[in-house]
């Protein structure tokens, strides 16, 4: 079947195709690319260049809010030294949220793909339903759920399972919020890769002397790795840069790097260059981590 | 391995039935497959042959009945507890593993210390050694098929199940693999159960063929016997071509029955007819019918028809002849003479056959 697909795909690279045809086709391709390229150019590349320039600017002493063009790498030094704990917290909380989301999402996606039967569509709607309300609103809802007077805290209190007596305004609430908010991004790719897996391949595991758990460990899980990879990236990357969950659910002290960037941009006079430097540092750090992660767990060779 | 059932002997299905809701996929089958034989389950899609296979593999459990190998009852046991392996229709190779690891999968699960060398031997057997390091997606359909075979054979199962293993291959490759499969079966001496809808495939490879229809086994036997003497209308039509006509048995003449088929008196050997009175479906295979311009001298078992179509096939010529009954018969004449019988559409011809080659099956079945 792969041979068939190859044959079907080949005409596109046929070297003897008539030249005018090719020319026309390539023009069409550029035309189709144009809106996307323009959009990215104007709203992504240009602001990025602008941000890079700001991250190296210096401010006029005595005139907060005014900067001159410069190559002030001190901004980066201060971003890394003053805010190292914030970076660490961001990656820790995002990492924990990713792990938790994976633990919750995998069984859910597995059930949807293999066990749900006619309930599958309903489950899918439930997973996607939160997107019908705004991100901020949902996070506010969590501040209600986890509030000191809320039923969660009270129940835990009664059971003496909550030594601190509080969830809201703690890192626990932040990680819980991050986990909840990015859960669909973990569920959907895993579901997609499990759903695509040939059930006969999983049966083959059983046929070849692997019991249920071994088949899962040696066949099902590896086959769903592309989905797991996509899901963890889609969860970790936005979670690491998020500031809303910390803002609404987190403690007053011990913020994440997203909050620092937000404050530097909006609350602290003259904070633009440092905020820009922080943004770039965050971006570079995430890129580096993603690169290493994909290098280690990448599964491009999978069908 | 916990729960693994070592078993040796013939494969036995005892009154096995499988229902899915209201639908009965397999209807009270009794079957014995002798150890070491090449057995084919032949039937159209939806006849229950794959369900039967899956019950032997343990991928389905029978609604009622038992599945045994020798004295060991396997009913209710899980697939991984059975000394049975399957070559799946779509091959079902593990996409994330190399060919080598695919083949070594079974032995590794059974904690075989020689897993690697056994996998290498199995790949050798199917001539795929040079592809050991590749992933399944990098192989062609025929190559994947060989790997799937090796992955099952490496375990030396008591019974090897093949679910339409050649279905996805082109004709030439299919022919090659038929010979190859037969060679491997002879070499390893395992019981092979081959499910297929391709009657030619079943007949060329299997020692015994069971023809299935609507969840039941219609007839079982050696390919030549099934072809020569079908016992039901379904088998007559499904296994090769048959020229048939419905009629009524009118007399018994010594060893022969005489039937009236659309006004023509035909003879059937008593021993070759499943019914001896009343309605009968008379049949004769295309290659047993002779086409001639003149009425043959020995009277009886000849019918006049009109040629509709002539196809020259090289070794033979195939004729389609419209019969007075309205049916169209097919005749297959070997081109033995240098001068072929020059027949054209529209010509009147006489069809005749040796009464010993005719058969009779129940008309209503």
C-alpha cells in the first residue's frame, strides 16, 4: 500500500512534465502562500525585529519611557541574573502541568479511541467544550472552585488532608489551573494518534504473546508517541509563557517569568528593554528545550 | 510464561457458533484439521471464515462450542496464551520497530534467550535478511508480507493462521508467494490454516479445502474432489465455473439417472448425484464439454446451442454458448489441432459430454 502511495505521489516530481505547466503551478503556489506570508511578515517578523531592537535599547536617564537605539546587553544580563528564579519556576510549573495533563489525558484519549463506542462524539464535545468560554473566565472559575470557602478546600479540610489550609494563592493552584487550561491540547493529539493506529497491529501484540499491559507498553504507547510529543509541546510551550494562571490563582510573591514580562511592559516605567530581553530569553530557552526534547523523543520515522 | 498453554495435535472445532447481536457469523461448525496439513477456508466475504480464524487465534471467543488443539481446550484463553500465530490481512507489522525487532517480538515476549538468532533464521527463511534494519514503511507490500510470515513462523506455533495473506499483492507476486508459502509449509511442517476468497489460491496450495457459506461449511475435501464432485449448488458455482440447469429426475436406468432439463434428456451417474428423485440441479464443468458443428453419433447428452462469443486464449479457446433453456454455457476447448474449429458468433453448435462427468446437486440448496 505504501508502494501505491509512492507511485501516486511521483507525478509531482516527474522530470519530463511540460515546462509551461510547471511554471503555472509554481505561480499558483506562490499566490496561495501570499496571504500567509504577508500576515506573518507584518504581524510576526516585523514585531519580532522590533522587539529584538527594543531588547538592546537604553533609556534616557531622567526620562522614563524614552529609549535610544543601542547595543545594551546589560538588559540580557539583568534578565538572566535578576529573574533566574522566575524562569526556573516557569519551567517547573509548566513541566509539572505537562506531566499532570499527560497523566490525565492519556487514559481519557485511550478510552475515547478504543472504548467509547457511540459515546465517542459526546466525549469529544466535552473535551472541546471549554473553548466555548474565554480562557480568563475559566481561570476565574478555578479561583472560585479552589477558594477557601469552596467545597474543595472544605472537603479536604474535613478530611485533614490540607495541612496549609489553603489552595488558592499557592503554586498548587497555579499548576492545577495550567493543567486544566491546556488539557485539550494534550488530549486531542494523543487521541488522533491512537485513533489512527491500526487495531490489527495492537491485536498482533496479543497474538505474539504480549499480555494486555505488555502490548500497551511495547506497541500501543510507542505507536502513540507522535501524539504524545505534539501534546506535550502544545502544553509545555504556552504554559511556560503563561501569566494569567499565576495572576489569578497564584501567590503574591514567587511569580513566573510571564508575569515579570507583563509587569515590566505595563506596570514598571521604563521596563520595555528588560521585558523584551526577558521575552527573547524565554523564547530561546523554550526553543533549546524543545530541540533537545524532539531530538531525544522524535519519531519522524513513524508512518 | 504464566497461562501459556503448550498443546500438540490436530486442531478441533466442536459445534462452534459465533453471534454478533442478531447476526450469526459462524453457525455450529465442526471441524478437524489434521496436524501438519495445509488447510484452506474458502468462501465469499461475510461467510464467517475470518471470524472462524479469529476464534482459533483467541481474538474472538465463540458464543458456544469449544476450540481445542489435541487434548488441550483453548476455549476462553487469551490470544497470548495460545500456541497459535496469525499472519494478518494487512500484515499489521509494528510500525515503530525495525524488521529485526518485529520478528524478534514474539520470542522476546516468551523470554527466549536466542530471540535474536531465531529472528535472523526466520528472516533467512523468507529471504528478507538484507532488510533487517529497515522499518516496515520502507518495504513494499510483498516484502511486508514476508516479514509478517517470518514474525509468525519464528514462534513455531502449533497452528499458523493466514488471513487473506496474499490479498493485497498483485497477480504475479501472488503466484510467487503461493509457491513460496507451500514450500515453507512443507519445510517447517506446521499446520497452516489459510483463509481466502480466491478459489484458485485455495486449490493450488491446500491439501484440504473447506468451502464456507453463510456461517456454515458447505463441503470439505481435497481440491480435486471438491471440483470434480460438488455436493451443493453453492460449491458448484463458487469453486470454478459450472454449466448448470435445473430439471426433474424421470427415470433410473441401471447406474444412471435420467433427468429432463428444459426438454433435454441428460444422464447422471447415480453415484454422482446427491438426489435420486424429484428436482435436481444438473451440472457439468466447462472443460468437460465438447463443441462440434455436427451432432455426435452416440445419442444422448447433447444439446444444440448458438455461439455467442469466442475467446482465443492461446492454450485453449473459450466459447460462450446460448442454450435453448435461456442459460449461457461456457465451454473450454484445448487447442490440440493445428487447424482450430472455426466457429463464429451466431453459428449453431452441438455440445456434448461424457455422462460420467456430469453431477447432480439438490436444486433448492
